[in-house]
């Protein structure tokens, strides 16, 4: 998977966080190839995609980062990972994948998106059932980290 | 969502369990409309779909039921929800959704499927971010229960 597939996700994430949650301090780390097939975090948005390739996009937040982001979105301090926070993670996942897909479409790579799910549970574990490459992009804000994983495999 | 959309999932589940895991005692309960937007279980396979409608299929197992099913598939007694069991849940989710999609295609309803994820973690919680109806189909075998949830929403 090359940079032209990954950069739209970085750009979409920075943009969504800035416009929706007024978070300007987001730092993107260096994308890396994941080896262990597993996401671990406190809350994860998941959205399936089909089209140019079939796959899944995961956005996994540490509690500190998502509470800050959602507090900013709502203009109200959120203190726990409740159903309102889960809904917000679903919205963020939708917006990030939507903006990234629009940019990918502009270079001729067309994806359709399924509807998102949000997984909560301290230290939940998500196995990605794919033989395709899994690219992870680490992000951080002052209050904590989050990770976007893009798993795509060519249609057989 | 009407019976013609749901019956293919029931038929596919019975068939996959019988042919892959030699489980002939599977009982399907009455499908019902879920109100609470949340899946709770010990291990869940999730697969996104797009096409005729966008949505997500969830297959959530209690520990007892999936250990029996995977033990039968492998011909070896599985005692805990490890990564081999997670892989098997991914395969089962793929096969159930694949067979159901083929049957839906034969009545003119064409879906594409993303790749599955498998969530483990005792009492994990999955919120379905959708305004569409969520149909649940309860199943049981001697060793425990499992539930299939079909959440589909028309494309906007």
C-alpha cells in the first residue's frame, strides 16, 4: 500500500479533528506496517469498505484522547466512555472515512463504505481477518494517543 | 426488513454449521427487532456490506457455543477464546455472509462484502451506529447460544 493510499487518511483525520473538535495540536506519526493483526484500545470505530479493494478502517482511541475530542465537540466535559461518546466515535469514523474516500475518488480509486460500529470495553481486542497488509498511522494530541489502521485486500 | 432478507441468513447459518462443524442440533429462534443498538457477548464476528443497502452483519457467540463449534471444526478440543478461535469466527462470519449474499443475489439483491473483524473480550460491547432497523436472530446449540444481527440502511 503506497503513500497515495495513506495520505488521504492522515489529511482527513487532521481536518476532521480541527473542524469538528477544534483540536489543532494533532500530530501524525510515521505510518508503519502492523504485524500482529490486533487492535487494542479503549474505544474503536470500525467501518468496512468495498470497491477498489475490500477492507476495513479502524480508529482506536485511548480514553484520554477521545474524552478531550468529544468534550470539545460537545462543548461540555465528558468524563466517561458512555453511549454519547460511542456515538461521537461513530460519527468521527464516518467523517474521516468519508473525507478520505472523496480524496481517493479524485485519484480514481472508488470505495463504498458500510455503516460504522463502535466497540467499547477496556482493553478490548480486535483481530483483523485479512492476508492483506495492515498499515497503522499513530496520532497524538496532548491528552493521549489514537491510531488509524487501514486494512485493504484486492478483490479475488 | 422482510422475511426474504432474513431467511437467507438463517439458512446459511444452519448450513455452514452443519457442513463445517458437523453441528446438526442448531435451533433458530424467532427473529426480533433490536431496540438497544448494542451487541454483548464473548466473541463477535463483524462484516460490513455495501450495495443494495449499506450495513453490517454481526455474529455474536457465547463462549460455550463457539468452543464447541470450533472444537468440531478442528477435531480437537478448544478450551479458551484464543487467536485460533478468533480466526475460526472470522471464517464462519465470512462463510455465513457469503452464502446469504449468494442467495440474496438470486432474488436480485446484490451486496458486496468487506473483510471481517473479530472482537474478543469478556462482555465487550458493540454499538451499531445506524438509524436503520436492526434484526436479531437468536440461535442455540446444546452448549450455548449465539445471535446474528443484520443492520442495513438504504443508501442516501
